[in-house]
């Protein structure tokens, strides 16, 4: 697979209704959750990094590191599927040579560049159409989808994420263990728990 053939799509369009404030802007590491997620995607060096913004996009643009491409999901209220469609469409139209897409969210603080590279390597080493992360007894994102599966991603509706596509092709999936992958930030308690763990430093 040629270098740069894998795009990374960072989903960051939600309004964080359960948290009550933009999770994207929560302080993490030396910046914010959003900035950290995008920095890891860029550091992986796999190809274009597309950041899907929606709610509060004007304020969040400044938190996106240089080198990433911002796209706006005007229909972010429809749910996560609309952001997946927006990101995949932007990748397909802007980089027609892309052979695969990694989909990740901005609120899994333990995602690393090494994990993303591991997904790419797992996919490149076999005949898989999916490379997914395993944590908490399930398969989920970050996950890589070969281009042949993009029509299925573009068909997602509502609040359905990419897990349905992963499950549908589990027999042709490669799996990467992701310790800490079950940690995400949806509520104030999630945020306090992350702070207590010291992972935000």
C-alpha cells in the first residue's frame, strides 16, 4: 500500500449535551482533548487528517493543529452517522487515491499515533477489509475501513456509529488490542475520573 493512502477522520462535531460544555475544549496533556486527538492522528503520518466539526465550530477551529483539514457537518444534530458521512465524503472527494479510512473520536484520550499505525499495519499485512480496536470486550473505534466499505459508512443514519459496519465484517477483520480504549469523556464524572487517573498530565 503506498504511503499516504490512509486518511484519518477525527469526529468532533457533537455538542456534548451530557457533559454540558464542549468536551473538545477540555484541557488535556499540553492542550485540549481535540488538539491531542488531532496531534496523534498527524503524528501517525498515514495520510490526510480530516477533522469534522459541527457544534461550536467557529470556536473550535483554533484548537485544530496546523496540517489537519477541517470540514463542517451542518447536520451534526442528526447524530454521529452524519459526521461519519461528512468525513468519508470529504476524504473520497479530496483524496481519490486514498485506499482506506481510519475513523476515531476526539474523546478517547488514550488514542496514540502508535495505535493508529498499528491499525494500518494490521490491515496492510493481510486480506482484511476492517482493522478494529478491541477494548472492554468489544470491537470499536479507532477502526480502519477499506475503501470498498465506504458505501456502507455513507449509508449510516442517526446516532449509529461505525460499530455496525465492523460487526458486519468481523470475519474479515484484523484486531488490535487497545488498553484504555473504554475510557472516553461523556459526562462530568468521566472527566473527573480521567483527572484523578493523572492521564491528563
